[in-house]
């Protein structure tokens, strides 16, 4: 369990806003934008699993 749940929520909000800003204001090809979104979502899921102690592999 993370020390402070507020930190987890803040990180999720910041990552979400940054991803939205990148998708909204930086012109990219659709394929690149999709790959970026998928990579960020997978990274956040792995980070959350590690933060809550559900993923111990790495």
C-alpha cells in the first residue's frame, strides 16, 4: 500500500492532463498518438500495481 493515497491520485491526474495536452495540442500521426497512449497507459498500470504491492517481478 502506498504511503499516501493522495500522491497516487495526484500523479494520475498529472499524467492524465499531460497526456491530454500532448494529444490535443501537438500534431502527430494517428498511429504515433495511439502508440504513445498505449505505452503511457501500460506504464501507469504497472506503476499502480507496483505501488499497491501486486506486481513484484521488477
